[in-house]
C-alpha cells in the first residue's frame, strides 16, 4: 500500500537527516554557548524520536483486522502521534527553562561563522523535507506523516529565527538569543498541542466532520425509495470512519427488496466517500404514525 510505503520513507528520511542536524547543532551550540541554537538542537533530537515513532506507529497500524481487533489497528497512528506531541511538550518546557535562565544570567554567545553555516544547512534540509513529506501526506492523509510534515515546516521558521538572533547578538543585542530560544520553545509547544488535540479527538471517538456527513446525506437523499433515516452514528477507525444508520422504507416491500436497497446504498457510500471505512445500514418499515 502507498500509505505504508510513504510513511516508511518519511520515517527513514526524518531519522537520517535529523541525526545529522542534531549532532552538528549540539556541537556548535555548546562551543558558542548559543541558547537559541541549543533549543533548535533539542528540537532535532525530538524529531529523531518522532521519526522513529512514525515508523513503529505505521508498522502497527498497517496490520489487518484480526479476532482481537475486528476493525484493524488504525488507531495506532493516533496513539503514536499523541506520544510524539508529549515528547514535544517535554522538550519545549526544557528549552524554555534554559532560555529564561540565560536571559536572567545575561549569558552571551561566542560568535562563530559556523553558527551561520549550521543554520543555513538546517533551513535548506528542512525545507526539502517539508516539501517531500507534505507531498506524501496529500497522497495518503496519514496523520503521522502530517505530524512530520508540520514539524519540518516549523523547523524552517524556527531555524530562520535562530539565524536572526545570532546575527543580532553579534551586533550587541544582549538578551536576544535567550528571547529567541524562548520563542522557539513556545512554537514547539503550540505545534505539540495541535497534534495532541487531533489525536485525542480520534481516540475519544469524535464524530465524522459535518462536510463528510452532509456528503453522505446527499447520497442518501437521491434514493426516493427511502422515506427518511434515523440514528446516524460514526466511529473513527484509524484515519477513516465506520458509520451506521437506520433507513425507513415501504413496509409492503419484501425482505429481499428492502435489504437490496440497503446493500446498494452501502456500496455506493463506500465507493464515493473515501473517508468511510465501513457502512452498516439497518432497515425498518415506515411508521405511519
């Protein structure tokens, strides 16, 4: 499946590139005493773990349904994306603390041309990763790939701000490095919250979105033999949904005829609405009362 293959490619690219970036950032940040670059280095370390979780989460979620998991293992994507967000929370709070202390203590960075070079390398690498993984996400609608794509996009912004702080520090702006380190950490915190919220919604069985529901209702309304429906329910199954509802048809129809209407409608919804994993329709006669 393309969905699995693209997720594996995302993980592999993320791990390789972020290991390289984390190493060079840590070395230069420690030598130069740059809190903003150190915060950026911690962000790269978190990205390595995120890429590994993307790999593991995708491997589990790609398993087919079995006797213990009748609807498959799709929610593993959201469990691991939530773990990624928690790692991002921890890293952001750690770097906020470090950056605030550098402001209080009035620490200065030791300017080096390598600070500029590392930032430029990071910006170019992360921009390429964002373009690649965003393309993967558009093809698969995989939340783990989306989390990686958003993270790469944020890293471009984060490192650009880091580069600006280094330049300003060189020209004598004393506290800008610590301030920028704090801003970067808050950006990481905000991204973590968004990923956590999206994962939480699925794991807590949030209903299908209104746009998709309206699309399904329009398909149903085209069937004149259906008088009305009731009890529309939806449950997330990984990145898609299982839906169920009751249709009311003419009670004089035979059992075969009424259920044939339901069977054709189920197939039509499954064919036309990619967000739906499974459609279950109950059939009831019209209640004249």
